[in-house]
């Protein structure tokens, strides 16, 4: 099956979902084939979140670094970027593909072998063959835990080697304790040069404060073949009505489900494209926590936005659907 798919016209609200979709009215048919492995279906994940305009999001991320970093006098120097919990690595690959004059190297990090394998195939498709001295040789994917990747002993990466780090689409929600978050931020801080930036994208805290009643976020992605003919759809639920929310730990047990329906003649044996459902505990953050834990890790908050766009104010009632914090490294992490 081709990886090409039509972007969803619908747009559900909240969480990791796209902006402005109405909640899904009808109950989708969810087939539970393999619970507990939502990120081991990278092709489904990639389809589900392919509504994003990666080129525009990366433009914002690079512009934010230009604006807030104090690491280099000469802003025209190409930079080294790293994305933690990068999944299919669409942003790090797009950075090299579309902004080659601004990016010297692009590194992705994730804990999931399946995501890494999938992303390396994408990198070969989009950046050319490795070993040819081209863009592909500026991209690397490292299997590691975002909590420890930059720890001083045993890291495969040099301290201070990166100018800008990204943790996108609420991936920090997987760090459910303060120890984990501080460890991740300190580790990232070690990898950044002085004055470098870390941009974190989270669900907007408005959601955290209305979490007593969990609501369903769902959307559908139509699938199209090379001729534009629809041959199926992917239904996604990222958070359901009866999810449990623990207001003390700020953890919601997210119901995550992806169900692919494909017409008979397009069915294949591709085991990567199946339907999955699982319950994933995810932490919801407030701005104050990011500011405080960032400070421990040697960061100050340099900028804030309501989306990966400099046109969306974080306080905008209608526009802001994410909390995007641009942190600047001002000193070494505190040892606790
Ligand atoms: C919501 S996806 C985000 C992927 C990507 N940032 C994006 O924008 O599409 C979360 C990713 O975090 C990864 N992940 C979860 N815990 C991790 C950890 N402790 N260290 C590294 N990656 C982790 C998962 O494997 C998954 O690929």
C-alpha cells in the first residue's frame, strides 16, 4: 500500500488531535487486534497524524530558534537539531529536505524500534541513499530513552553538540513523574550548547483544567490511491468519554484506538497496517510546571505560543489549542 493519503478535512479538538473538529458523533467500529503496542504500528500512526503541515511547523521551529537563541552571533550558521520521542521523524527529515541551508545535521531519538525502522525508510525515500555524501548522511536515528540520552556518562552524543532540541506533539505526556521530566529536561540541557533552545509542544493547559469530564477526540483520515480514488479510511480515537482522570497526579488514562478499513481489492498482508486499541496513561502539564522544572534543568522560558505558529497567541480563546514553550539554556542543570 502506498504511504500517500489524503489529509483529513475534519479536525477534532484537544489532546494530540488536530484543531477544531467536532467530537465524533457516531461510534466507530474498533477492532482490537493487538493492544499495548500503539507505537509499534508506525504506518497507522503516520496516517493518523499526517494532517500536520510539517514544512510549516519546521519553519516555525527554526524561526523560533533564530529569534530566541543566544548561542551564535551569526544567525546564518547552519544548526544541529535533535528531536526526542521523534516517532516517524517527519519534522527532522523535513528540516533537511526543506531547509537544507539552515540545518547542518538532524538527529532523531525514540525508544520504539518499529518507529525507527519506519522513519529510516522514510529518510531513504525523502533524502536519498545513505553513504552518497548527500542530505541523507546528515540524518541519524538513535534508539534511546529521552530521559537519559544526554546523561554525561555513556551518552552516544557529545555534550553541547546541539543548537536546538524539539519534543513535539505532547510526547512529554509519557513522562508521568517529576523525576522523569526533570531527568529528560536535564539530559536535553546537557546536549545543548549555551544559549541553545528547546521547544516543547503540549496540549493546551485549558484541557487539564476541564479534565473532570473527559470528552472524546476522534477524527477520520480518508485513504486515496495514486489516482485520487478513495479506497478506505482510518478512524482514530485519541481520548474517550469514560477515560479515567486522576486530578492529583494529573494523569489521564487515554483510550487510544486506530481502526483501518480498506476495500477488499486493496487489502494486503502488510502486518504493519492493522487496527489497534490501548489505554495509555498520559500526564497533563501546566505552564508553571514546565517553567519550574525547566529552571532546574538550566532553562528559562523565552517564548510561548498557542500552536506551532507565530500567529497563534497562547492566550487566544479560539486559536490556542497547544502550549508551545520555547526554552533557552542559560546554565547547567542543577544536581538534585
Ligand atoms: C505521540 S508520539 C510523537 C512522535 C513525534 N514527535 C510526532 O510529532 O509525531 C510519541 C513518541 O514518543 C515515544 N516515546 C515514548 N516514551 C519514550 C521515551 N521514554 N524515550 C523516547 N521515546 C519515547 C514513542 O515511541 C512515540 O514514538
